[in-house]
């Protein structure tokens, strides 16, 4: 999708500090963090919903979180993984992405 900011990041048209990358996903720091650690994990293929993810992409997501968290305190302290879908879900960019939040206590309900 030519006007999608996340597709432009995947295509290296927008420069970000990539913290994790594999065949399915890419992870980088959010430009407006709400936690000490706030990463965005996006699919390389343009999708809008978690319901469109393949088994390989879901497995890749699990591995990405594991790799990102290795050597940090988030494995012991915990983290929050957020996926917003659609207008009522709070999705602002219509490209499937997950927010990995860590480094502070996250209360419930979130808001």
C-alpha cells in the first residue's frame, strides 16, 4: 500500500532503528512511547487484522517477543502486548501492528 507509513518502513523508505527483523515481522521503537520500553512489531505484508495472520506470522511474533526480551528484565518483570483493531479498538494506522510495552507497571483496565 503506497500511502501506508508502516509499508514505507518495511520498504526502507522511512528510516527507523530496527531492533528485530525476520522474514515475517519487523520491530522498532515507537516515536511516541508510553512506557520505558515501547516497541512496535509490524507484519511485513500489509494486513489490517490479527485475524489475517498466518500460522508462520504468529509463530514469528512469539519468537520476536522472545528474542527482544532476552537479556532484559521484561521476562521476569512482565510486559503488555497490545493489538488494536478497527475504529472502536483504537487502531490509528491500518496496518497490523502490536505494541510491546514494558519497564513499568501497567494497570487494568487500560482505559
